[in-house]
């Protein structure tokens, strides 16, 4: 091969398939480098950075097929083997966006009830190979950004906003930004030192800290004191559901809901569950009994069906399958769907009787 010449990996795979059949050439490429596979997106954990007592940043090197096109504020899916089974969750990217890069970072707070979050923060070792899902989400930084912005964040809700701030800082285009950050204590405030450094570096960046263990929760009646022109600013809010509910109601009362961008980390399934039933996944020939509180996505994963998924929150529609027969119920609203060959989102629906899906 002459200097500077290149060979398409697609051509290598096609040629390799003739030599390695019945095995896929990816099976051999993985022996050389576990990140070389076109079957799925993978990444290797390069390091785990402790941010607070209960939060950590995972720095991940994505493998073959990853596109460096995420927008500041988006989230990615990560799948990690726990007790022999892959567990999937979605987490906001906290690193700045780059045209090209070597790593991407997500920052996670371990939740008492969170099996995967606790494992990622306290039990994941550098070198671990994880599965990845491509970036998704509309809670993003516009390009170009508005001249004046307001961020209202609480707890780990700072993570998508941190990606936005780091991107603005990297570009040297920090506009006039006011950020109000609620956290139980100073020690639990993720990125506190970095935010204080950004405030010193950028004249237009103002940080307000509220420590809820001693100061109580954010009183939106005091928003004028925090940011006198908040009515004229685009606002991004991310944090616990009660906080976001209060912010949403406040902006609606002011007739400014169009200026508010919300990001919720938890899916609230408030609708009544289904009756449950036997789920048949037609193409794979697998069946499973599911109760009325288990989503179609979770039930399929339990029996090893390769279920498509993305956000696992009913936002991105990546999990949509064709319902061949039966009825499902939306666990958020209680609405039922049962038309033959109707597309349904499996991450937020449960069975109302026996169902068959085209997968």
C-alpha cells in the first residue's frame, strides 16, 4: 500500500465476509478491538471522575459508527451489563459538543432506588465496554444562542446545561446568562467549582446558588429579584419534577410558556395500567406473560427480544413497533390503542389482554 492511501472499512467488511462466513467479520474484528463493530454502537469507559459524594462523570470513548453530531443539551442511551443482563438508561451529555473528538462524558447522580445509576457511579471500572445509543432530545442550545438566557436547574438537572455552558465557553461566545442552581448543600452541588470559575471568567455569566436544606426551595415569586428581565429571556429548566411543575405553572400564568424549555429526567406513568396478558413477538417466536404495570419494552427484553429503544421516556419514538393484534394502554394517559397494524411506543405502553407484535 502506498503512503497516504486508504481502504474503506465497508470494503474490508465485504471482503472479509467472503472469508469468514458463516461468522460475521465483526466477530473477528472484535477480537482485535472490541470497539470495532457495525452491529451496535459501543464505547469504552476511559475514566470515572468523582464529582460529589453521590455523583460521578463517566468519560467514554465511542467506537466505530459514532457520529460527533450531538447538540449541547441532548442525552444518550447507555447499556451496561449488571448481573449478566444489559440494563439501559438515558443520561444527558455533560461534555461540550465537538465536530471531532475522542471522548464524550455523561454525569450521573446515584439514586437510592436506582439500580443502574448506583452501579455506574460506584461500581463501574475504567476499561468497561458499554453499549451506546445515539444522541436524542430537543432540550438544546440554539445556534446561534440568544443574546440573553436564563437557566433554572436543580440537582443533577445541571448536566445538560453544563454541556451548553462548556460549549459556549469553548467557542468564546458566552452571551448574557443568568443561572439559578438549587442543591441541598454546597457539597452536593455538581460542577460548583467549575461554575464559579466560569462566573469569574465571563463578565456576562451570573450564578445564583440556593441550598435547599437550609434555604428552602426556590420561591418563583422572587424570580424578579434573581433576574429582573426574566420575562424577556429564553429559559431552560431542568431538575426534579415538583420544581419543573412549579416553573411551568409560573410561566403559563405569565403567558410565557413559549419561552420555556423543559427537560424531565423521569417518566411519570400516571395512567392506570393494563390487565396484562401473553405477549407474542411474532418474528422471533418468543412469548412472555406480562402484568399490567410492565411495559412492552421491558417484557420483551426479559425474554431476550432485540427490542429497539432510545430515550425510554416516550419522547423519541425509537421503540415503536407494529401491533399486529390486541390492545395496549398508554401508562401516562390511560389511552388505549388496538387497531390492527397500529404503531405503538413500547416504552410507555402495557398490555390489555393478549398482544402480538411484529418483531
